[in-house]
């Protein structure tokens, strides 16, 4: 590189393409970081303390045909209230993001992920958990079929699988194999007992579902 080119690149005032790019990079980082800090201003303390916006209220939930009075935080999910406040631990807390289906319950007859449902949003609705299926000590046809046809292995996902099947058969009492697979697709089994699960649902349908 010639001396003249070096001089043009660096400049007499010490300004160079390298220093320019470094300056631009710093500016970009500052622009990306500072707005959040600057805009927060006097509210920064509140942003760091989100619990200030959490409230608690006494609500009534209709669970398995019984009204249950509980005090819950506004952010409490239905699965946490069922398990921790009402001691209905049959409903499992799996992924917590609505991916596995272990927490499935029936809300107004429809299968729902209780980990994605706020407890307060379930007020005034009919909730059924795995504990509410048996009547007078008699298992429901779905429960009995899962027992007879090995529709489980470790059992962790089984309550959610059964609740999904209950919702499916309530809507479609005589589903085809493909309809069963589609209806149960929102529930994962890490043990991969799917074939037995599908057979259990089909056999429950033969016996009248619910």
C-alpha cells in the first residue's frame, strides 16, 4: 500500500475507516440498549418489580359438580389451583406451555389445557378433572378401557389422555381410527404407548363412552 493511500485512509486528523466503523458499531449498540433504559426512567423500579401488579381475589370454581371457594392470584393457572389449593393432584403439570396435554381437563365439556387457562377465567364454567369421572366407585368406560387394554406405561400422561378421550367421545361416540388419532393428537406420551391408547379409546367407544 502506498504512503498516499495510507494517508487517505487514515487522514491527518486521525479519522479512518476502521475508527468510523467502530464508532458506528458503538452507536448501534447504544441505540439498541439505551431506549429501554431511558424510556423506563422513573418507572424502572416498577419494571423490576412486576409483582406490584399481581392481585389476589376470592373466586368460586365449579369442579366436579361442587362449588369450591378459593383465593387466587390473578396470574394463577387453573392447574396450579387444582393441584395446590384444591388438592386435586390427578391433573398433572407437564410442560406448562400447552404442548404435552398432561394437564388436560374438561371445561364445559371441552378438553382444555389447564396450564394455559387462568383460574379466574374458569369462573362460572363447569370443570371436570380425572377425579370427577368415576361414579359411586365405578370407573368410567374410558378409565376401565385404559386399565384393561394397557393404555398407559409410566402413567404420568394418563389422566390427560383419559380426559381428552372423554371429550372426544362426548362429541363423537363412534369415532374411526383416524378420528381417534386426530382427537388425541394434542396429548403426548413419552413412553410411546400410542397404539394401546388408541385401542383403549376404541374399546371405550364400543362400551358407550361416558
